[in-house]
C-alpha cells in the first residue's frame, strides 16, 4: 500500500512539473530600434529598442535568430519579438528575444 502511494505521488509530481512549462506565456513585444554591433564575447549583433521593455530596466535586445541581412551597424528596424526569459547567453548584454518579424525602415 505504501509503495503504491509512493508511486502515485511520484507520478503526480512528474506530471505537475511537466505541465508547469506548458502554461508559461512569453510576452510578444513590437517596436522600433537600431541594430548595434558589440565587439566583445566574440562579437554579436543586438537591437537597442527606442523604448524600454515593460518590466525590464534596459532597452537592449539580444536576438537568438537575427537574419544575416539585418546584421548592419546603425540599421533602423521595426520588430516583433517574443521575450525568452527561459534562455541565457554568455553575452550578458540584453534581454534574450526570438525575432518573429523584422523589417528595415
């Protein structure tokens, strides 16, 4: 009996942890900004947003999927991104984001 309760308890925990990731909503942000090149940590491109992102003290975006044609210092862009607080980067420069849409302006 104790063994069955233990097994049921373990199954409930596994299912609970598995479903907890399904309910996480990653906000989508739209705005304008400027592409910048950072020459540290091997060099990478980021976006400096024209406005601060709600809930964050910075306006620097570290995209995980910036298309090659947008990797140009000073390029003005219109973007739609999904915040990715579940990711980390060794850049330690900005908010990790996944680009959903991006356009030159």
